[in-house]
């Protein structure tokens, strides 16, 4: 399912009811209830979006938790790749300050990332 956001008002959706067995446990009786959860301008990266998705039957707590763990793993993998690229760039002559500026991190963060793990 693809989700999009809009800065405009929610379209008139009529009665919003889960179909079949929802993943979540709630049901939304109408657009006013959805607006009460989401607000006028939905932001799908907010806690309210998760509440609305649960109420609409589009997610469950277990599924949201799995998505969160998956996102954490992807973030850790991306950070490891970044650190590897930084190490290679430093060996190739880049300066720590230049790398920090390019990545948008502090020198302290860079030094922590480059410290031996153990």
C-alpha cells in the first residue's frame, strides 16, 4: 500500500470502515474520527499516523514493531557503510574536518565512529 501526504484537506471519504479482519483492533466510523486522530494535515511520519493506521486496520502493534526493528537494522547497515567510506577517504588523503563538513557531523562523532570497537 502506498501512502501519500497532502497539505490540503482530506477528501470526503464517506464512512471509513475496515474491510474483513483488520490487522489493528479498531474501527473508524467516519471521517471526523480520522481527522480527530490525524489532524487536518496528515503527516505519515508522526505517531498520529500510526494511531490512525491501527484504527483503520492498516497495521498492528506487532507489525509496527517489526517495521521499526527493520528500519533500525537498515540504519545501522548504512552507518557502517558510511564509516567504511570515511575510512577509505581518510586513507586517500581527505581531512577529518573536510569529511565532517561533507557528512554533517562533529569531529567528536567522527572520532567516536573511528575508535576501535571492542
